[in-house]
């Protein structure tokens, strides 16, 4: 992908994937890439598994900082849940807003970053759980911006899908292995 290509806002937004199955009733253990501390997904929230399998959350509970347990509407056994193992998990973009403590890292993909009269685009993310990075399309290639920098020094406008941040000098030259 060239940095001139426009990356569309993801809808539905990628949240993570199903790691494994837990218990005979078919709970799934999901790896969720959330910016904030892991949080439960509310009951009746619709999630999409793989390409097109929609399931409503019956129950969710935090396992640790990266994973949650999910009980799903039409899954009643470990055998049924096994079919979801390894599948991606997505959610409608508009549904992510308003969920307490829930901010998927991939919500940023496609957003525009304005800095010193320049506009750059978030082309991808590196979802490290300690310090996620936004991968920006720049003149010299793709370079990372720590998400903590965006929260500490920038401003996010969710309605305009934009980020306002003055990028420190030299940061765009840090293209390294990101291309």
C-alpha cells in the first residue's frame, strides 16, 4: 500500500479474535485490542464473528488486561463455540461509542491527523497492550505515533474522525520497519 492511498474508516470495527473455548457451555475467550483497561461488553451488544456470523452477547466478564470471556446468544456447547476459534470479532462503529471504558484501538484506522497545516492518515495500528501505536502515512513512508501522545498532547474529534496534534520534529523520519 502506498501512503497516497486513502484508508477508509472501518465499519464494522475490528475488535480482536477468539483465542479459545472455555467450559462445556461454550464460552469463548476473546483477545480484544482495547486502548483503555479491558471492560465488559454489555448484554445484547451485537458482534460479528468472521465474515458474517452475528451473535448477541449474553454475558461478558474480564479475564485479564487483554482478554474477556463471552457467552453468546446461539452458542450452548463447546462444540458450537469451537467453530468460532480463530475468527475475527467486529462491531458496528456507531455501537462502540457510548460503551463505558471501551475504545477499540482499530477505531483510529482511517482517521485524519492534522499537524502544522498538514494532514496525514492513520493507515494501521500496532495494538501493543502497553502503548499502542498509530501508524501514519507520511511523505517518507509509514511512521509510528504513540497513542499516549495523542491523548496527552492532542485532541480527538470523533464526529469529524480527526486528530489534532503537533508532531514533534523528526518523528516522521522514524520509518524503520513500519513500511
